[in-house]
């Protein structure tokens, strides 16, 4: 009788271990997906923001040239739409 109880306990422990392994794998997959998402979003935000920052510097340098300022403002609008 004690042996069958031990066998049952072992069976329960193996099932619990398998469930824990599956949960760990799911958590690791979710963490990787989160990391990939944040990496992509960081790049997708950083690229247009760098353009906007650079163009603002050009506007400051060419503030007296209305046509250039309008051209730069248009580029800022395009870059901000990419965000």
C-alpha cells in the first residue's frame, strides 16, 4: 500500500514538473517576444526622431531663408508621420 502511494506521489510530481517546464518555456517565449518588440519599436522611433532633430538644427541655421524653412518643415511633417 505504501508503494502504490509513493508511485502515485511520483506520478503527481512528474506531472507537476512537466507543467512547470511548460510554464517556464511559455514565459521565456513571451520574454523574447517582448524584447524583440521593444527593440523594433526603439529603432522605429529613433530613426524618424533623429531626422526631426537634425532638421530642426538646419532650420535654426537657415532661419532667414523662408523656402528652406518650409522645405525642412515638410520633412519634419513626413518624419513625424512615420512615428
